[in-house]
């Protein structure tokens, strides 16, 4: 199974593809999609959709794991984040991918065992779980990989639970 983890951001969106091989998880590719600060939001979102369309067509993941919406302090930032999530979800649906959504607390608990873990703890666990030499940078990439790992560890269990 190939999982695409997405950490949506209004300026920087992290992404990471992982693949399960037996009991091991391997990072295939990871990086960021940078959106311009200025300019028409519609064209910034189009850039994101085009990038995701190309990556999904190239790597062919089975599922996309994305962070659930949370309520931000700044209304405009929260709204922009909603636009980005909408583009990611629409692109996933266009490619007929299964969509899994996890809260930040769920991801932290799955990765570190503690739902309020510090960012550095998360990053180090991502490095260890994927057997990487260094912590993935920037933090958006580590977060995207953590979302993919979270689904790899909990997705199959949740699917079986819903079927019963």
C-alpha cells in the first residue's frame, strides 16, 4: 500500500509518500509545495491542484491521509487553510483515492504514544519509524510523513472496526 500524507498549509503544504513492505515503512518521496504569498488565491490553488495531480499520477498512491480541520485564532488564516484542504480533497476524489482524516492529537498519539507530544518528539519518531538518517525538514514534511504513518498504523484497524 502506498500512502500520501498531506500537511495542508496556506503558504507551505508538506507532502510525503510512504510504502509498506511487510512490517516496515519506507519513505518514497517527500517535499513541500510552496504557494505565493501574493496573487490571486484561485491561481495559487490551481498551482497546488496541478502539482498534486502530477504527483498522484506519477506515484499512484492508494490512500491520502490529511490533517482534520482545526479552529485557528486568525479567521483569514483558517479560511485560507480551508481552501487548501478543499483542493487537496477534491484532487484526491478526482483520482478516486480513499481519504483518511486525522486530528493532530490522533497523529501525535499514534506516532509517539502521547497526544500532546512536542514537535521535536514527533519529528524524531518519524525519523526512527522510517529509518531515516536525519529528521525530515522542514517541519511540514515531517508532519506529512507523520500523517501517512498514522494511517499505516491505524487505517486498516479502523476499516475492520467499521465493517463489524
